[in-house]
């Protein structure tokens, strides 16, 4: 069976999916037609019901729950892994205009919940935010993916780590993203996809350099140290299985308990 798979080009996704996309593990007869999209595009396409299997921001789960079901494996969830709110060095005014990496992202939901006084949030491509804040187009911006590791190379400084703020408020790990499967494909296929994805992630952990060429072919930052930090931060035990703690965190974020 061939499934239309949408993931991001970021190292955490390519690291996890490498083995199942390149014949390194048993896929139980499944084949994947993969497309790579920015997280906001992934969210929008999931809202439109385009993919069979897709990466999404956890914040949009209530909006797509009728069409998709959350898988137990593949999540980007943990502690100390939150988006970063940054401003241009020397900017001393009140932060009113903020660039966010998409309207439907967990990052935008966090800004809204943690900083309700910031009313002007402009969605834009995540990889363009740091440069836009440097230019003065915005008072601040929210950095995700590789951008959170390299902002200090720019004329930027940290305002708040949204993950730390979330943990202070909830004492829970932060659920950033997950993998969803189209509901109409049925429970038997869901279980098969979960087995294959978990197998792929287990292979990645056991063979951490096996995916490096594939990861670098799609990464925004090619520095090995940045890639290693990215993967270490976003791929962890919650990626293998959400577990009860992970599901509780998602329920708190969305107001709904995932299946």
C-alpha cells in the first residue's frame, strides 16, 4: 500500500523517517510518497485533508481530529525544547509586533497564551523570521527548528524561552508536534504504521549516523554540531511513545484528550 506522507525537511523528521523511507527496516508492505513542507504548510494541508500521514503541530489537533488520529510514535515533545522569543539587540521598546512561524503552530499558541498582551502576531516562513527581526520589521520573533540554535550568531538576544515558561506554568513536557494518520484508513493500518514508524526511530537511535546524508540534503543548517543538537533536543523517548505523560501534556495544550 502506498501512503502519501508529508513531513518537514528539518533534522528531527528526516532522522526519524530515514530508515522507513530508504528500506533500512521492515515496512510490512507499506510504501511512502513523501513531500517536504514547512510546518505551517503541513498544518494547512492537514486542515484540508490532503495527506494520508503527516507531521502537524499539536495545537491544531482539535481542528483536524475528525479526519486524523494521532499516532503514539513520532512526536516532538519534551523539556527544554521550546520555541524562543527573540528581539534585536538594543531594542528597548514594548514588544507589540511579533513574527510567528505560522498561525496554526504550537509556537503561536504559546505566544498567545503566555503573552496575551502581544496582540499583533504575523505568520511567516520560520526560516525568514530571524532576518526580519534583525531588519527591524518586527519588535520580536519566535524561532523554531534550527533557528533556535544559531540566533546568537545574529544581532539578536533572548526575550523568553517559551518551553521554560510552559514548564513553569504546567510542570509538563511541551508538546510541539506529532504524526497523524487519516482516520478512514482504519485501525489495522494505524497499528501497522505505528509499528513501522517506531521501528524506524529505533533504527535511527541505534545507527545515529546512518541518516546523515539524507538529513543534510534537506536541512537549513548544515553544521554537524547544529544538526546533532537539533536531533538530540527533539527526538527522545516521547518520540518512541507518547506515554501517559505525553498524552496528558497534549490534553492540557489542546483541551482535548488524544486517543
